C-alpha cells in the first residue's frame, strides 16, 4: 500500500506543479488585462502517465492489486508469503508476522512499519524485551507475546554448600 502511494506521488507532484504554474499565469494575465488570443502561441510540455500508472489504474478498476514497485526482479519470498522466522522473508525490511500471543508457528512476511506513534502502551515481545507499543515491537521485527511489561526472568542461585565442622 505504501509503495502504491509513493509511486502515484512520483508523477502526481510534477503534474500539480505544472498545473499550478499554468493557473497562476492565467490569473496574473487576467488581472493585468492581457488578452491570450493576441499572444504568440506557447507550447507547454504534456506529461504522460508512466506505463505502470496506467497498469495500476487498470488493476484497480478490475479489483486486483498492482505489483509492488521494482517487482520486475523476482523476490524469493513476496509479502504475504508463509514463514516461520524473520530470516525466511529474505528482506531486512520485512518480518514474519504472527498473531499476538503466538511466538512459534507459521506467520506471514509483512513489511516493517516505517513510523510508529509516540504512544506508551507497553507490550512484551517474544524475545523477552518490553517495547513502548505494539508498533515499536513490529518495527524491530518482533511479535508480541502479551500486553504489559515483560516479567523479569528469575535467576536461580545455587545455595552455598553446607560446611561440616571437623
């Protein structure tokens, strides 16, 4: 989803800049009493949407998802593929997402969040570390074991050997 937004911004932003410049030019010309019919012909470059944008629009109209940007090269594990560990996703920007409370078993390769809110709602990760919120754990590539802070592990110390008097 984020890749689709980035791709559409790549060609929408320049289009908006050109459209705004043209609109500002016509507004200032109208304010100065300039008659465009008497002006010499000026050609403005036309921006055509890239081929992938047309494909994305066609896929959206059909209800299918467009391929991810840069998907020309085959990925070993695409997003949504089945996995058991983060290494199985073969991408450092992805992690093996499992339902909260499940640390073992199968999950799906999911993109790590880029940005997380500054909300403090502690969760205990499957790695035994406490994170400020669920998003922060997912950004670190860790599944959530439980809500709340992790309980410290009890350390076992061997009792001192009893000395026998001689």
